[in-house]
C-alpha cells in the first residue's frame, strides 16, 4: 500500500519503513536517468526503478522523509515517460515487475471514515469528499498503469498472466474509494482493461454484477456506483444483436433493482443511460423496464418522482408503437404530452388510452387543488378532443352517465338511511333499544 493514513487506510503488515530502508536501495544515491545509460542497460535500470518505487511512505506527516518522497516521485515520472515512449514489446519480466509495483502502491484496504448519513440515504452532495494525502504519488502510479495498458507494446496474451482475475477484483475494490480523482482514473483503466483483455470480459461483468447485488440488498453504501455504471453504458452500447439472455438477465436482476436504494440520485443519470441503451437495442424490453420502474416508484418523494418521470420519457422515446400498447399511461405524467414522439404514440392508441384516463382527466379538470395540474390536464383534454372529436364525445357521454348513476345510487342510499333513522327514532321513543350508524360516505377525490 502507498502512504498509509491512520484511521482511513491500512497497509499490509510489514509494509512501510523509514529513511534507512529506502536509502539502502540506493547504495550510490539516486538511480541514474535513462538518458544517462546505454540502451543495453535500460531494461535493467527500468526493473531497478520499479523495485525502488515499491517502497511506501507515510504522508500524514509532511515533514517526514521529504527527500525520499521527492526521489520516488521523480522516479515514477521517469517510469511513465519510459513506458509512453517504448518502441519494443515489453518483456514478461517487465510486465511482472510493473504489476508488482502497481499492486504494492494501489491495493490497500479502504475504510470509510464515520459520516452522519441522512434519512434519505447518504447525501454526499453536501459533504466534502475525502482526499488521499498521498495523491501526489498515487496519481503518477495510476498514470503509469494507464499508459502500460494503452501501449501497443503490451501483449495482452502475456500480460493476462499478471493482470488476472485476482488483480481485476482488487482493482474493482478500489472503486469504493472516497477520492473522486482516484475513481476517475479507475474508470479509465477498467474500461481499457475490458477492451484489451477480451478473455476477462465475462468475469468483469459478473464482478460488477456482484458489487451491485451487495449494494442493493446489503449495504446501500458504495462510492463508485456512478463510475461503474458509466463503464457499463459503454459496454452495453457495444453489445451485439440479438442481445444474449445473459445480458437481459443483467438488466432485470441488477440494473432495474438499482432504482431501489434511497441514494439513487447519486447515480441515476448513468443508470438511466444504461437502461435506455437496452431499450434502444431491443424495444421489446420497454414493457419489462417500465414495469420495473413502477415497482420501485418513489410515491412519497416528489423530487425522485421527477427523476423517474424523466427516465420514463427517455424510455418511451425509444419505444415502438407495438410495444407502447403494453405500457400504462400514468396520470402523474401529463407533461409527457409535450414530447412530439410520445404524443404521436398516444394518438395512435387513443381508442385504448382515452377511455382509461378520461375519468382522471375530468376529475383533475373539475377539482384538482394544483393549478399547474389543472392547466396540463386541460391541454391533454383538448388534444384528444381535437384529434378524435367523436371518441371524445362518446367518452364524455359515458362519463356523465356514470356520474348520473353514482348520484342516483347515492340519493337512494341517503333516502334509505333517512328512512331507517326515522324508524329507529320512532322505536326509541317507544322504549325499544335500536342502534343505527351511518357508514362513512365514499367521496371521489382528485389525485
């Protein structure tokens, strides 16, 4: 581990050390620069510099090992330049030493410092992220590894022996880092590992899937869900058609349930993009996705409802007419009629939709407490009236008939109860014990 921070990160036992152990690696002082040695010695010097950079320091004390920290930093910069300018295939020994140095510096246990989580989940938008004090070294190590993965001189068939499943899992563990700078580098690196090492692709997808499962069903706490979803967005975009059953199961079992956690606002944009990608590739999935949205619909949180409605609009944008017939039009989504594509779909299916929503439209028009909802409802009502006046008139006639029947039934019930009360009153006067209680009246209220 690089640069242990007490109370935040812990290094493997036996790591770390003082000035003497670092200087002992430099019997003649700082190692020479690559430009100062002949080509025949550069490979050997490269290995020595990698071994030197396996040593870690404690960055919690800025006055400690100042010279040694600077030597290591400059050495790391030299290594980055050497890898970036490589003009021959990296040897297997070099690959082994690179991954060893990267592992020694990056892989450590991440311990989240105590936080006061909000009722709606952990609201980190209002809290400053925890920055790693060793970032001046960590950043260069990440840059070095990124250049190594990207390099055309890196043979994936050889490198996979060292960048194996265990290495990938430890890399994924780091996505829970509090430092957003670290997560950004991890996102770039994992995306390139996925692209370069085809043999690892199913494993990476499965490992991300497991992270999501643990987050959804156990912890609801993870710092890197947004970054992982961003990587997945690119991966899903590259899925070949027709979609494999494995990919559809991933949508149903992992992505849709990600709407459940209370902290969804932290990653909703990336999640919505991933799900829309699926619908664009296979419009038949729209029905499954919308049913999933309804299952996790945040009925008690208006701000999250707005997010869900936005996602619903994007899904409907990607929906074909045949699939749209399976979708339930929500009364709360009146503003979706402002979207031309969705409006056309609704018009094509007006004979099915209007009879279903007409009672809700009339209730909103005649008595909704919110002026904005009333206004939106009137717009939708006019749209249907203009598009198919005959259908609209028929729906209005049926609605008025139903209301008249309800009124008639209510009047008869009132008359019956009034008569019963009169009978009860008469019997009470004669001394008979009678108890008559009116049931609570049922009143339709606008939603």
